[in-house]
C-alpha cells in the first residue's frame, strides 16, 4: 500500500521557491540597514536572498531609483526605504 501521508504533507512557504531581492546601490546607508534585516530574517527562516545594484542595471535604475532600497518577495515589491523585520518575517512565514 502506498504511503498516504506523503500526499497530505504541506511544503513550507519558506522552502526553496521563496526569494527575497534587495535592490539598492553602494554607499546607501538605508540599503545597508535593509540588508542587515534581510540577512537576519532570511537566515532564521532559511529563505534565499539576493542583492541587485541599480547602478549596474538601467531598468532597475529607471524603475526604483527614487525608492531604494526596495525589497521584493518572490518578485513582487514588498517595501521600500525601510524594512520592517516583523512584516518581512510575516510575509515569508
């Protein structure tokens, strides 16, 4: 008989399909603050994250230059300027 319990297991939301993206630029203190929060929350939850530099991407620069740092969760804008640790944790949990 097949293992029926496997059919009912839920994949946690914080598994590999989740991705946090920090969009910023060098020398931005708000970007550094955002990175500290992202490193903490993603590290605790096991969620991968990446950093993108608007000075190296014309499209990101055009889209976000007035809002950096910008945080995306799974490709959708989550927040900008200041990252709230509890709000980010909730979005990833």
